[in-house]
C-alpha cells in the first residue's frame, strides 16, 4: 500500500514492473486467514510470496528491501461497494483518481457501482470501465445495473454484461420495486453464479424522510425513515434468493432487524452476504441533533441498539 515513512513513499508492487525479488522487513504481518499476527519478514519473488518468517530468509537476495517497522503488512484488501462516478460525474471522481485512492489505502481490488451517468446497464458501458481500468493501480470489478437506467421497468442484458466483465448486478441507491422483476433478476443471476447486490428500501415507507424515525426525529421536527423501510425489502430479497437458490448481497445494513434476518437466513443455508459502513459504527441518530448535514445519509444513522447489533454481528 502507499505509506509515508521517513519522508519516503512506499508504493504498491506490480509484478509486471516491480523488482523481481523484494524483502519486506520488520512489519507487523496480519493475515486472518492463516491466523498470523506478528512482526515478521516477507520475501516476494515475481510478485508472489515465497516466505513469511520471523527471521530473515536464508539464501534470499532481494533486489530491493523495504523497512516496514511500525507499519502493517496485510493481504490486499477488497472493497465491494465503490462509486467511481465515471462516466458522467468526473467532477466528483474518476476511475484513475478512485483507483489511486484505493491503492493508497491498501485495496488491490474494488467493485464499482453502476449509478453513473449514463448508468452501467449494457455491454459497451461495462467494457468502457474495464478498459479504463487496465492501467490502474488496483483491479476493478464492474457491477452492472439490474434494470435499464435503474428505472425498475426492464431488466438489463445480463448475459452481454457478464461477457464484458460485470461481476454482480445492483440498482444501488434504489430498490427494484416490483417483486416479479426482482425474481427474474435472481433467476438470471443464478445462471451466471453471480450475486445481486441489494439496496433495501421501500420507497413508500421512506418517502419524504431525512433521518431515522425515532424520538429524536420527533423532537427535531424532521420526518423520519422507519427501520421497517429497510427490513421489509431485506426480507423480500432474501426470500426470493433463497426460493430460487440464488446469491444475494445486502448492501449498507443499518438496522438490528436486518442483522437478525440475515443471521436467520444464514442458519437456514441461504446464500446471503452483507456489508455495512464505518459511520454506522461511529454515529447514531442522536448525532443529528446539531442539524449537521454531514450526518444525513441513506440509509440514515440509526439508534444505539442498531449500532450494537451491527457491532455484535461483526464480532461473531
């Protein structure tokens, strides 16, 4: 990852352009899969890890040695939910700037959402993102829109988009309102063994809301978004996926009820995964009391009980 140490920048290594033999010394190596956590040396050859050991490797002559004392050495991270904004909103972000920022944080792969302008809802647009990402410092996995222009009226051409490089489908920012449309989406996604990534929000229940519906919203005089606006769609999408044997990923989980439904589905053997966001661990609806618009988001900040449910799920 990009790191500053003693005024020098340590860059991520690309096996196509980096020295063939690299030795990283004195870094704290953290690898949950292999249950590794300690100060160790890492030897790499042609972009592949040869050895992780507490002692410097014998007989290994590096082309370059990196002193990582005080730094973490971790496997490449993956972010499943990124907005690169290109095409259409390059004033906010581009594929180049977004991937540089990802690499700077240690992310070697990112999945970019389709709510660009125009929406990533056909083969040529997916191919554009793939081609733009070829020279970027991390891998890009495009996510195609479930429906054309994210309008919920007609399915996007799944087969062509998968062929061009789409790795999942989502109408992120919007729920697919019609259950019959969502059923068809899961049926098609199953045939390619890729997930549908669901923004779960019933627009009839959340309509006009600006923060979590609670005593706090009542006190502030702000129309709220109830937790069930998320939970009823979480339940629907999990049940549809489970019925069809498809894969479903629930995006930005915000409520305790959603956590509970996902846990129950996993116990039943449903192919469900989920994600949440750092701000749902850091803040709650009470933090909206100052009318700071930085606290306004969708899904909204929920209660302390909801925060604890997500923290407990993260630990379990």
